[in-house]
C-alpha cells in the first residue's frame, strides 16, 4: 500500500506523503500520481531521494519511463534530452526548459515532498 493513512497526516504539514521508500529501487525512478496534480517522478539516486514533475517540458513524455543515469540526470524517452534530477535544469538538447523540483523529506519509511 502506497498511501499514508489520513490519521498520520497533518493538515498544517507542508509536506505530502508520496510513496514508501521501499517501492523505489536504488538508482530507479517511479511515477507517483497525487489527486489534483500532474504526475510526479520520485528518484532513488544512490540512496538519496528526489522528486520532480514527471512530464518532460519538451514533449508529452513521462520521465519515469526514461533512464536514470549515474550522474543524476534523467533521460527523456521521447527525444533523448535530459534533466538534472537535483535541480530540474535541462542538460541535453532538445530539452531547454527546466522541470519543477520539490523539497523532499524521508519520514518513517515514506518519501514526502513539499508540493505547495
């Protein structure tokens, strides 16, 4: 189950639970859907977690379908451009517009992100 029970959420908490840590294999990326939002991509890069928008800014491709490289870039499966998952900045043509990134916290085995 990848949804934190409502009883464990805080209304005042700026961070939203996204996925259990164990659901994101090392050096992999997983798409997460949050109601009312565009899809997100959650990355486990050598044990450090990052969250970005999942949709490429160059084309309507899901970055979670791309390849997460050891240098911390995600390669878009559509045209092969790439983004730095830490900063969201584009790294390789044809990508030229940054993707959104979100602050991450790990709590009690869950990946949380500041979405608002």
